[in-house]
C-alpha cells in the first residue's frame, strides 16, 4: 500500500494559506461594524450583545459536540457543556445515510488531548450573556434553546452534520475560532474596554462589587492564569504540531476545506446581523473609510520603519563594514595631512 506523501507545510499553515482571502474579508466585516456597537454610535451594549448571541451558538454547538464525542465518567451537564448538540437538533436535519467510518482510537485520543483546560469558551459566553442581558440562568438557557436567526440555524446544522461524518474537522473549528480569540480577540477586547464600565453596566455598578468585566461581561476574550492565554495558545499549537502525522492526506484536505466553510458561514452571520439590526449603511461606509485610512497610515508607518532599518542592516554586512572602515581611515588620513600642510 502506497503511503501518503509527506506534507510540505503544517496543517495550520495550509489552513491559513487556503483561507487567507476569506479571512481578510471576514476581518473587515467585523472591524468595520464593531465601532457601531460602541460609543458614540451606541448608548448601550444591546448591539454587541445581539452579535455575541449569534456567534455564541457556534461555539456552544461545536464545543458541545466535541465534548459529546469524548465521554468520560465525570461528564455532566454544566454551563461549559450545554449539550446544545442535543437540545438544538432538528430531526429533519438528521443524516440517515451517514455511513462514515468510525473514528479511530488514535484520533479520539488526539482530540481529547487537544481540549486544553481553559480553552473552551462556552462557560464564559454564558456568563457574559447572563451579565449583559440581565437574564437568570434558566431564562438564558431558554433563550439559547432557540436560534436567533435562520443563518445561525443553518450553520449549526452544518456543524452537526460535518462533525458527525468527519470528527477530525473539529480541528478546523478549534484552529479558526480559538486563534481568532487569541489574536484578533485581544484587539477587540481593548476596543470594548475603551467604552468604560458605565457603558457595559448601564451606570449601575454596585459599590464594592469585586467582579470585573474580564470575569463577567467581557470574559469571552480572556483566559485564566497570569499569561492571558499565551501559555494555552503555545500548548495548543504544540499538541497540534505533534499530531501532524496522524492525519491522512484526505483528512488534511477535509480539515482545510472545512476551515474555508467556517469563514464563509461566519461572514453570512455578520450579514444576517446587518439585516436584523438594520445596520446604517451611511454610518458603515464612514467607519469602513476610517478603517481603510487607518490601514494605509499603518502601512506607511511600517514602510518607514523598514526604510530606517535598511541602512543599518546594510552596514552590518561584513564586506560593507570593512569598506566603510577603510574609507573612514582614508578620509581621516587625507584631512590630517591637509591640516599638516595648511596649518603653520
């Protein structure tokens, strides 16, 4: 039996290359709309909360499916494992013809090891939504048992079907959605925090309250520990890299293809939010123009930094350094003798 060819790139690199344009498109959709949910365009967190609820269903669905795939004696229903894979199943979406082969023990063990402590976002999403909406735990569960939009329902159905047929595509969801929080999420968090406590708490923060926004309200973008998730991200990447040989060529292709679907479906969620919230196209155009101007300014700044560094790099080359030293000596020698002749 012929062996699969050895991949030239890592699986994350393949995902990033294949989905680069889709990633850029989604990033612009989100960054251009984020300011509309914050002061001075918004006076309350309602718009942000609505958007968070949309994407919360995606995290809750794929994380609960992941947990369901890896049962353990200690597995119980909890805020971090809402089992929405059961609660939100549409029986008409069931795939009766699913004849996919069973997941190998090696893949199950890998997926189990990839679920690092502190990585899951479900519990934090529920905590944030409870804080932002003011709902009780029971009322929030009732709200989460319903899809907030047709595109959300369509996407969750797709996730259930994809994971049921090819559990290894969970890697695509983990990579795309956790890296989004690790990277772009840091910037989003800083922008959200600029709105101030009064905006997020409606000016009703109780005196003596020890619960920070990073613990409830905006905890989705934070991680436990003193390193703000950098240790978790490093360990996640390391465990994924260690499993490169576990994937067949076909499985790698399926993971990469699913990542592209993730960006497409996510973009559709943003567009659905535009329709539900009647996003002002005039304000959006103004924000998009400001974002583009900022990107151009940052590019000019980066170009200037590169130009400033270039001469230094040129001078560090041994042959150039030697030539400069030699020329300096010649110049000094000429000036010295000119001074000797001219000065009495």
